[in-house]
C-alpha cells in the first residue's frame, strides 16, 4: 500500500522542500493576486450576478423570482433572433471585407514609390474619428434628401438607394462605414508586410514566380498570425457592435430624444438591430433587466464559441509553424 | 478542502446580497410641517434647454426663492430620464426631478423610483381631483400611487400655413385632410416634392401613433392591460388612410422629402420654412414660431377626425411635463415645497405658461384672467378642455408598445408589409408577451 501510495504521489519529498514549495506557491499567488482580484470582481461576480438575475423579474429596483420565464420569452422574441441574425451577418460579411480591404490598402501602400507617408496618414485618419461623429457624417453623406452622394448620382443620372432607410441596404451602409475606418487594420498589416524579407521575393522572382504566387506563397504564410489576430479581434468587436448601428438608425429615422418622439431601434424594420443593442434596450429602456441578463448570457456563449473556434485554428497554425 | 465550497457559497451569497441591496423599497417619510426654516440647498434636475425656456424657468425659480427665502435651488438643465434613473440607482439622486415624457410614469411608481406623493398631498390638504383636470390623473399615477405631479400640460392640434392654404379652411375630417393635402402639394418635373400639403407617414415629427390615434379614437389597451390594437378597427381605418395618402405621394418620394428637413426643434423646421402646409404639433410650437419664424402667417385647429366621427371634432392628444421627488432625496421637506409651488401655484403656472406657451395644468390657472389667450393658443386650451381628448394611460411597457406599433406602421406605409390584419395581430402578440414578461399580466 505504501509503495502504491508513494507511486501515486511520486517520490518522497523532504519536509523542508515541501515547505519551500508551499512558500513558492504562496508567493506566486501573491503576485497573481491583483489579477485574481480583478478577475473575481470584474468577471466572476458579474457573471454569477447575471445568471442570478436571469431567473428574476428585475427592473433594476425590484426583484421577483420568475423561474424560466425570461428564457421562455427568448424563444419567441422575434426581435432577439433578428438582432442575432444581423450581428452574425456583420461578422460573416463585414469582418472579412474589412480584413481584405485593410490588407489590400496596406499592400498598395507598400508598392507606392512616392507619397506613401501621406497615403498612410490619409487612410489611417478615419479610424481616429469618434464613432458617433463618423456615423453622423456617413448618414449625412448618404442621405437621399440632402446628401452630396445623392446629388452626384442624380447629376450623372444614376439611381441611389436610401442607404440607411431601406432594410435591403442599411447593413451595407454600415459595412461601407466599417471599410472607411479600416485604418487600424491597415497599419497592422502594413507593419507585417514591411517585415517580410525582401530576399524571398527576389529569389521567387528569379525562380519565375509571378506576383500572385509571391503573394500566396510568401506574403500570406508570413503574415498569417497578423491576419488571425485581425480576424479574432474583428469578430469579438463585431459581436459587440452597437454605437454605429444605434446612431445610424436614430439619425436616419429622424427620431429625437423628446417626448412623443418614438425611436424604433434597428430602423428600418430592425435591419440594423444588433444583439448588444437589443440587450441594452431591454435592460435600460424597457426595464426588463432580468431578460437582458438572458440575452447577455447568450451573447457570452456565442462569443465563447467563436473565440474557441478561432483559438483552435490559431493553435493548429502555431503547431504547424513549430 | 471541504471549507472551499462553503466559503465560495458564502462569498457568492454575500455578493448577491450586496448586488440586490439597492432593491429594497423604502416608504417616504412625510414631513411634519414647514416649521423648519433653516437654510437649505436642494438639487433640481430638469429637461429644459432652449434659451427662452431656461429664462422663463429661471424667473419661475426666482419667484419660488421669494416665497421660500431659506431654500436655494441648484438647477441642472437638459437632464433626461436615463440620468435620473442612474442617479437614483446610484444612491445620489436630486431632491426634485422633472421629466418631459410620461412614458416612464408607471415604472417610476411601480418600482418606487419616485416617491408616492399622496401622503404629501394629504399633509398639504391638496385635493388633486378638484385641482387638476381629470385626464391628468391618467398619466400621473399608476395603480393608486401618484408618484409625480403635472407641471404644465401639452395638447396636440393642427397647424396650417395660411399663405399655402390659399384661402382653404382647415380640414375637419380625414377625407378633407387628404383632399386638401393633394390640392396643396407642389411637385417638380421629376415628381419630387417641393411643398407637401400634409406628410401622412408616422415618422413625420409629431405623427407618432399616440398623437394620430386620437383622430380616429383608437384604443391601445383593454381594461386588463392586454393590447386592443388588433381588435380595434379604428387603427386599421387610420393606417389604411395613411397608406393611401402615402401611396399618392409615392413612399420613396415622401421619404426623400422628409429626409431633407432640418431639426424639428430648430428654426429649420419645414413648417417654419413653408415646405409643409399642414402639420400636427403641440401647443409649444406657437412660442417657437414667434421666436424662430415670426413672419409665418399661420393658424391652428383641432385635429381632423374620422369621417364617421365628426361629433368628436375638437379632441386631441394630451400629455404633459411631470415632476416628483426621487427615492433617496435628501431634503424631502424642501423638495415638496418646490414641487408644490411648481405644480399648484396659480401665478407661477400662468407666468410660465405665458412665457413658453404650454397649457397650464391646474383648473385655477386655466381660468386665470392673467393667462394670455390669443386665438392660436386658445385652440389648444379648447382641445385640453374637450371631453373627447385623451392621453396614453400610464403603462409599464409604454415605450415598448409605442415602438412596436410604430414599427408596424413603418412596415405598412412603406409597403414592406401587405397584410394589415396579420401585422396588427402580430403587434398584439408582441405587446401581450411583453406584458407577461414585465408585469406578469
């Protein structure tokens, strides 16, 4: 028995050494404690509270246990499912387009012989514009009544959609806004592209590789970690997409923050309603914080799934690289 | 190791307890009297922001200071309901708060965000039934709790530009309104609208369903709180009428025209600019026209009514500004003095009404000889006094219900929904489901 126990526990350790290990563990815990405290206060506690409130009728002032009522409501809350579909649309369409566009712009800038600095600045500046201001500007530019884009298209006899007033175009309007402010990705891609050793291209050119082959066989493999980073952060940011959709819908609908002026979230026809926006409306406008907690848990679960898939991909890539 | 789960459970419980500590309801302690005249400063949050309104309101507060010299009011302007809510939740509310919308009154009362004022009214020997018009009770109390008081009221009617009307009289029925709207509309050679007789869509500034529903006497809820929208034929009548007129303009043309407008509250309002001949608006537009567009020759009239309801002509939608004492207010006695002054003092109400052209909210102020009554403002006083005028009774889902209805209206007007019965049945379902979620109805 003793041998078995020893075998299970490993070789006997002198008591002084065990004490040293304990001290080392305590010291490690001490160093970790700021992070552990932050993790407990800002993640574990809110998560537990969210789970608790999801079983309550909670208007932020009074509590009433309601069992699974909030979860049952989710099953036939059409707006929540529409919001989820819209958010996933943005993840599937806007994120790849932003990555591709950012990469394309960065690639072009690396090829420019003169004025690259000016171009880099011009493309980067929009990402510094505050989200609300940028969105207001875009809604103004694309306004079918007074916008200059409409005026130009009218002048040349081309039809122009009501970008933020037609449900078929509104998400594309937001996507164009996202592409306009692609400077944050462009800068990262530019740094990665400039980091690719020139000799590889020279060697490939001598071997007869054309530009496409050089890009797919040399550039892409080398900058793949950066592409993965841009995709992961892009997906996480888009799952939290809120400000641009809210501002665009509010301005395009013409609703003001005044008595009798009803703002319909997701205008037009809930086509710009995102999941975080619906969550906000339920919790802070409709006093249904218990139900908002259910939506928060769903968003948390979806984010976890996306993150796990992407991390798995990333790990696979890292092992391959190793 | 066995201690760990127990410890975790204890910590979890403690955290949850801490989290829910702010949910207790505390009954307000009614001040014994106003014998205490120690100097006190109270915080007052309100939503006024326009220059003329701020000046008038400052004058009113100066009148309060004369009457209650020991109370200093520290006023904060342009405050929205969200900020009040967060302040109450954070345990640092103002002593008095004013809200421009009555949409949240039910939740304010139900959750105890504002204190029940019935004990204060009783202590001050004020009888709301004899002081206020009956309609006000519907939007200042919920399930017997009067947690806010009315401070001026709003009535909605029709504004018309006399020059653009070319001698036509204001319409009294929806048929007349549609006919006149078509007659007065001017389009360019591409069919784009240059001047609209009347913009019928629900997204036009004050065309929200709470305002237009009164034109057909449409009901929002049944006595049990469930939705009456799908079963009340008046909504269908109104929306069919709106759709026919919108189609005459062309919805896309109408939207393009609407999106060329300036801000509703600025001098760029299309009525000021002569771009619309008739518009639904509140009585406050009189003061705004006087300051922003004094050259516009306009008239006011009650809202047109359904052709088969001409006996209801003269009615309109009524709502108002409300004021109360948030839970946790530190100086309740002085706070009540201010609320009482702003909501019951005839001189104060009349002066404020004359300055910002809102309807006085007490019967003595309405009857006051000092109240300025030019013909355009008188229209709204008459609408306010009309027994067929109505308001949106306090409802815990007031905002959600209006959003849901307006969303359906937009889908219908745009032609993106084609089955009106199914659309309104869906509105019913959404409103009733939401009622179960938030109120257990």
